[in-house]
């Protein structure tokens, strides 16, 4: 039994690999997971689904930085600068050969 169900009034998406028994094994707020004794996930519930998918589409290609980098914004210009510096270093090493 493999099913994907979307329930519009609840804005809920439910992915099931097997029949769901009882309450979720892990409730993470918007995400609910069911797994068996061996650790295999057999169901996933995402509520609110559309809100989550819209947020995912907005952030596609973004990575939230943590640790000492938390809150640091890396712009497209920063990336281009770093690439140019890297190309210069590669050219210098290549010339030495």
C-alpha cells in the first residue's frame, strides 16, 4: 500500500507506505512520522502542506548557515569574487608546472 493523499480543507499531505496504526511515533509540529521497530518510516504527514511547499520553493538554492556563519548573507557578487580569486590561484599553480 503506497499512497499519497492531499486533503485540501486541512491543507494536509499524507504519504503512506503501510497502514498507519495509532499515533505518530514522532510529532515534530508540522511533520508527523510513523516508523516501525526496525526504524523504517512507513508514513509521513505534512500539515500545512501548501505553506511548506511554497516556503521550500522560495528558499530553493538557499542554505542556512550555522555556527560562526549564522546570519551571514552571501551575495551573488561575493560568489563571483571568490570564483575569480580561485581561478587566479589555479592559474598561478598551473604556470609553476
